[in-house]
C-alpha cells in the first residue's frame, strides 16, 4: 500500500505545486489522471478509493446514529383502543415522528417482507453515503384474532412487526419507555400496552400444541398480573381455554 501511494505521489509530484491540506485517494487519483498515469496504476488507485469510500461511509453511519440518538424523541398516543378505552401510538405516528429526525442525520429506514415461510419483516437503516446497518428481522404468526379476513390478518401482523423492527433498527426503547404513558411505565398502570396485548393474544391463538399454548399463556398472564391488568388476564384466560378446546378437538 505504501509503495502504491509513494508511486502515485511520485507520478504527480510537482515542485511548484502548493501543499494540500489533506491527501485522499480521490485527490491522488485526480492528480494521477491529470499526469497521464498508466491504466494499471489508475486501476490500483481506483481500488484504493473504493476501500476508502467504504470505510468513510461506515464511519459516517456510526456518527449519524450517535447524533440521532441524542435527539429528544417525543411520540404521542394518537389512536384509541376501543376495547380498553385507552390511547396508543399508531405506526403512522411513530414513523412520521422519527423519520424527519433520521433524515436530519442522513439516515433512512426501509422494510423488507418475506412470506416464503410464514411472515418475516425486516427493517434496515441506511446512511446517505451508502452504508447500511444490520437488518433487524422478526417472524410473526398470522393475526387471526377477532373477525379479520385473511388480508386483514396479514396486515395486522405485518404492521406489528414493522413497529418493532423499526424500533430495533433505530435503537429506540420499548413503547412504555418512549411514550407519554401517564405513568404506566413506572409501574402504576392498570393496562398492558396495546401492542403487547395483541402480540400475546395472537401467539395464544396461533399455538399449535398444548405445551406451547401453556408457555405462551403463562408469559402473558404474568405480564398482566404484574401490573394488575384484570381485563387482560381474563382475555388471556379465555383465549387460552378456547385454543385448548380447539387443539383437543383436532386431536
């Protein structure tokens, strides 16, 4: 590498040239071109520039993420859960609030959907210089709760996964920590977050065996019991009993 740089500098060396503030592969390449350097040397300089660009893009991404995480992010509850009569944050409110702050630092989010084996949703953050962070993937069951038609079931599952993968990709805390939850996050609340409630109900209804059903039910019931959400405990118990009956009937 040092021989390559020495050779390039020798090729473009001019005693009368004013000193430059910084030597970069692009600057060396431009000078080499102006001096008529041969193809082999130009090819090696191009490869050096490409490696330089990749490194600089990665550094810019890391710095942009650090700056983004210093932003004061306030997300409002804009939707009402008619079952509980409580407010929650829609995906539109979440994304529309956070996206301008991402853009401020040259970042953008993009989702991927894979339905080859169930429903998998991934979210990736990319910097304007081209570097992308690790894609955050989540596999979710079809949400067949309530009276949803097949398309609505898929949409509900995808929407939930988009929210969670977006939060993971952005490095945001859980909803309880991010939202203005009227003190529920401090342990004094009486209701589970609507997204957590929907997730547990969906998992209970999608359980394909009694052991999985029991584990899922216990997880949900304990989370509701911890904050004394009596309504959620009843809903989880009813969903568990219904699914248990269905599994026993099929067997």
